[in-house]
């Protein structure tokens, strides 16, 4: 990465401009949908062309993405979509196993009617995407379900942590997944929501644990090679 960006820090981009936020959100969505594979080089020139902004906007957006674990910045080489290794894959699932069953117990205690309605609407969108064969939206919505679940606790620190772990999981599935599906089985999110509505904390926690175990079991931890993606096409507006 050019020296200018290497001297910047995340404090300088704590309040991103609308242009920078647009870059962050579109790259985040492309990673979540597994359209931007791990190790993809994010050329500044290509991003400037794709978003119609200057290099400083792009550099600030890349710093934000790096702070979220989505992008790796390498001195004199540039920015790349993060590429988790086998150990990190195991560590990510270990972290999620430690956090998310306890999080869902808190959701049972803390979620109000509005929170449950938000989760229900999100799950309905996810199921609709799966029924319609919309793999791109199904993958994104499946991962975002876990983020919305922790958001129902009102704990912003935990929400940021889980968001990063979910994004890393999407990268891990892109590298090591064996089934080519969205990573979440058809009815598991529905079952978790039913347990939350029934105020059954232990069942909800057990369902979350088994759900994460199913996702991890679909990994073979053998790196899959991918072709060079067309970044302009991926990041252009629909």
C-alpha cells in the first residue's frame, strides 16, 4: 500500500463520508455474498473507477475494511480481501461457539416485541431468497441473521465482534466449504427463533451450538483455488 495510507490510522476514518461508507458497504456485501473471494487484490485504480471517487476516499474506505478484518493491507503490495488460514478457521468457529450460545440466552431475556419482529422479517426474507434460488441474497441474509440476533441484546461491542466473525466465516466458507450452498440449513434459523419466542434459553443455546457445528462440519479445510474475479462487474450498482 502507498506510504500515504500506511501512515493513516483508523481514528482518522472514524466518521466516514457517504462515499467512503458506500465503498465499505458494497465491498462488505460482496464478501458476505462470496462474490469477492479471499486474496482478491483490491486495486485502488479499479476502485476509483468503480465508485467514481478519488484515491483518498478509497484509501480511507480500505482502512475501515481492514479495521473490520475484511481487508488485509500489505506494505508496497496493496489491499487484498482477507484470506483466513486453517488455524484461523478453527479459531473463528471456536470464538463463535463461545459467544453465540450465551448471546442467544441474553436475547431470550432482553429482546422485546420489536426485536422479535425484526428477526421474523429477516428470516422471512432469507427463506424467500432460498425458495427463489437467489443464492447471493440467501448467503448474505443468512450471515446477517446472526448479526441481527446479537443486535437484539443492545450490546454494540458484541454486535461489532459478531459482525466481524460472521464476515470471516463467509470468507472461510468461500475457501473451505464443500457444499456450495448458503452455509445455513433450511429451517435452523426458524427453530432458533421458535425457541426464543418460547422463552426456552437452553434449547435456543443448544440449537445455536448445533447450527454452528453443522456449518463447521461442511468445511474440508483444503484450499480451493478461484479465478481472478471481475471487480468492476462485482462492485458496480445493480
